[in-house]
C-alpha cells in the first residue's frame, strides 16, 4: 500500500496557528512515515503580511537568525519523534506564491495550515488571505485546522 | 488523525477524489467514514403542484441514495466502515456543517472545484464556505492529485 502522505509542508510564521499546524504535522508524519518541510518566508511587502516583513539586507539577516533558532527547536522536536524534518527560509513578495512554488518544487502532497482570523470585508477586497490564496491555487491536498 | 470522517459528495469527479483520499486515511487510522449528499434548493419545481414537487424531491433523493450506495458497495473490499446519508438543506454549506456538528465528525474531506477569476467572484465555493465556518479540521483535495 502506498503511503497516505509522503511530504508534508508546514508554513510557519511564528503564530499560534502555525505552531498548531506543526504540532498536528508531527504525529501525523510519525504515523504515515512522512517527512516534514517547515517553510518561513520573510516578506518584503509590509501591509497584511502573513510572515514577518523585512526590507533591508541587514534586517533580513537578523530576522533569519531568529527564525533559524525557532526552526532548530522544531526540527529537534520532530527528530525526537523519529520524523525527518527540514528547515527552509526564503525571501519573497507574497507568502502564498512562495508556499505554492515550494510545494510544487518539493513534491509536497499535504499542506497543513490553521485558520487563525477572519479578515474584515474591506481587507478581503484588497488582500485575499494567504490561507484562501493557497487553498484555491494549490494542486495538492491542504488540511485546514481550526 | 480522525475517528469520524465526513465526505460530502456532489456526484462529480471532485467528490470521487475526496472519497478516494478519505478511504486511504480511514484505512490507515481505522476511521468511520460517512458519505453525505445535501439536496439543496436547486431542484426546479416551478409550475408543479405540491404532489408533483414532492415527487421531484423524492426522485432526487432516490437518485442520490442509489449513487452513494453504489460508491459504498464498490468499496466493500477496502474493509472501511462506510455509511450513507442524504439530507435536505437550502444551503449546501449549512447542511454539511450542521451534519458535522450533530454527528461528532472530526474531519471533513471535501473536493474543491478550484474555480478562479470571475467565476470565483460570482459563484463562491462550497469548500470555501465549509473552511470558513467548520468547527473541525477540513482536508481539501484537488483534481490533479
């Protein structure tokens, strides 16, 4: 029998929601023998960013170090549970595009994200939520936690 | 991952894909699987008398029942506990969500049509409505998988 899921992507932006997604991914990966890819994108744009934004190279490197530290803790936790886990930090303009590109490139067969907030009507007109953008455009299954 | 999985089916390929993924999960985690069809207000009963309108609803329900039972029977070899349910609700999203709330569903697996552009603005999406309001995790499957 083929594995239910092989490569699980957890977009991580430091929020409780993304932590919840990771916490769900670890036991799931253990039971189906899957690998976890943690992805954090440091966004260049400022308004309604899903991930943290940083404009200058210096700030980007500073931010990267903080994120790397968080990723190491998460990787250690996953590895203790016997799960292969990789840390990925990218710089980009739109979180959803980076998530979708990463999923395509790494043959991801499950994305796990959490529904954390409801955007206001005005916000939704101008900026589609990252979650909505990902689940509408991804080619692979996406598990949305509440 | 889940004990009670709900798969809303709309008789399309998208429903089949969701069901296929749900079967894989149910087999792995020994979960109970429920196939659900919501008969909405899209049955055109205009110009019909009440008796005929009721007959049209019954016909639709029987058609749905046959379809879901066919899927259930064709998957008997998978050793998964599958049940079939048909409900009436003017809103498909509300029908799915109220069924999930009342039946201790802990995972909804639903296929997404992935409409984009103008169609998305006009039509919206059942999957989108379910994701927005669901009280349990939702797994959305796509056609290309």
